[in-house]
């Protein structure tokens, strides 16, 4: 059996919360989830290919041709709800080529029935995908095993949609390392990271319940890898692929203090010379921890600050204070760890005053870079519930969007959103003091030479609807 794993393009996503010309200029992340799936399948003898439509910069026609040319028996596609239109287009190409189609990703924990209503989708996986996809491939190759025994599987039977339950992987150390032979590692680069770069996870799940974020059952339980195994993978990537920087894509890298310190000490014990970075929370770091992280190669930390308004932070259930943000940034600057900050503009009950507080707080914190995102009430979040209560969004919007019953974009909760996003970027990056300081920053010059379009886009951001 041949299996093709696909990351499809985002061209049909009219509901992105990202400012596309900014995030597009930042570079392309590797499809880590597909690399994990591919590694598990290859370990058990399956022929596997990955088609990263984003990295290959393919349009729909080119992507369809490559899906057809693969002659795969089973095509797996990863999905989020805003991206579902493109995903279903890819599914159509796969079905037309004679393949069975399985879709995975967080979208399926919310809308399994709606997704399976498409004639082009045969199966879906709810939760962590490595074991379910392997068991599905085995069941298709040996029908006697039966689909009912495939954990996490959603499938059709006699006109009904059958769900086998959400699968949560508890033994992360039992999963093979991602298989980087399945992609061209040189296709992936980021403006804020050295190349070649690779992505890793040291844990899955997040214990926090921020109102704008959907976790689902597979994301609600935090599971950790053995620190020794983590550093084994880092060392492998450095030696095999000459990786210069590792980007940890955990939701909260430092959620367990003893775990991150154990990882750092293992890096130091081996004298492994490699840079790494990740994302965390301002209430999940302390001076001693940051000192150890820096000594082991931590170059950058990114923090979700989200708002400069205490009342909006409380509404978001972020459970941090502005004082904690100020302290965390001060500690990072002392250790010379670069800082990234993320903000959401346009949350529920937002107004001009609270938006301006966010812009002002971003300037006060003065990180090395800041990103401003449009507030989009994604399905399954408390933000969505609030938006429905305020009558800013139809409660069935996302369901109808998936089923193709509506083609309008999800509405902003505040007027003139594009104006505020542009104002935020220009207010942050246009400060003379910031510009003068960055003139002597080697990493900024490196980014500018590698991708001059990024510098332009920070001063002249578009909007999410471009």
C-alpha cells in the first residue's frame, strides 16, 4: 500500500487570523505532524510520500496533478476549520485518482459529521494520529481486522457516521522520531531562525484554557517526553542534517519547570552546540530557569501576551498579569534571550480604549519583535461563545461554512479592524528608538538580507482577507 500525506495550500482560507503578507514573509514551517505520521508508517513497512503544497508553492492545478501522479492508495490530509475548503479540494483530487481519503487535525474533534458528509472523504481521525493512521492502513490491507477496532477513527457505515472515540497518545517516547527524509529540509526557513532549521516537540497538550484557543480532548492532557530522548533527537538532527537551530512548537515549552531544566542539563552534559527556541507563558519562567536555558543554547522565547488591557486578559481567561509580563521580559533581556510577543486585537467586548492599551503595552514591553493578530472566534472556543452571545456571529456559521452553505467571512467583532492592525504594526516598528537599536542588531540584518520583503511588510501590513 502506498500512502500520500498532504499539507495543502491556504489560498481558500478566508477566515485566517493572520496578517498574510507578514506571516508569509516570515517563512515556512516544516509539516512536523506529517513527518511523525510518515515515520510511524515507514517503520511498519509502508511506502510513504509527503506532498507539502505550501513549501512547493503549488496552486490547485499543480497540486491536483501531483496528487494524481502519486498513484497513492490512501491519501491523508491535515485540516483546521478555517482551511477546510482547501482540504476538501485536495480530497476531491485524491478521490478522483482512485485513492481512499482520511482527514486529521483539530478540526475533526469539532466537526466530524459535517466533514464525513463530503462524498470525497472516507475517514477521519480524532486525536493523535500516529497509531490510528497505522491501524487504518493495516485494516484496509486486511479487512478481517475491521474498522471498528481502529482507535480514533471516524467512518461511514450504512448511511451513519461511526466514531471510535478520540485517541490520546500517552507514550510519546514510543513514537519514532519524525522522518526528515520525506521532505527537502532546505525548503524550510524562518526569518527569526538560523538555517537549516528543524522543528520538535518536547511535550504535547496544554493545561491552560485560554478563551481564544481550542484544545480538544487530545490537547487537554499534557504529556511529556523523556529529556534524554529529546536531546537524542536534537543531537541526531544536528549531526545528520547539520541543523543549526531547533524550534520547539510546544504550546507551552516551560510548563513543567523540572522538565525543561532536565533537558537543558542534558544538553550541557553532552556539550551539544546548537541554538533552540520556543513559545511559553510569562508566568511559566523565572530567573534561574532562564539562566540555565540560555547556557544550553536558548536563543529566543515567544510569549503570548494577547492584550494590554487587564479586563480583556481576564475575559480571555489568560490568567496572567501585566506585571508578570514586565518581569518575564526583564529577566529575558538580562540573559540576552531574544523576545517575541503575540497580541490579539478585536476580542469580545473590545473597544478603542482597550485596543490602544494593547498597542501601548507592546511598546512598553519592547520585545525584539511583535505580531498582531485579528481576533477570530474559532469554533469550540469560549471566544466563539461570547461572540454568539453578543450576536456578532451566527451560532451555525462554522457548520454552514464547512457544508458550503455560506461564502461570507466570519465578521470582526470591532469595526475598522484592518486600520487597527496597521496602526499597531506601525506604532511598534516605527519608533525611532526601536529602529536605532535594531541598526546594530546582527540578527536583524541577517533577516533583512535573507528576506527583505519581511521588513517592508512589517511597516505596510495588509489584512487577513488578502
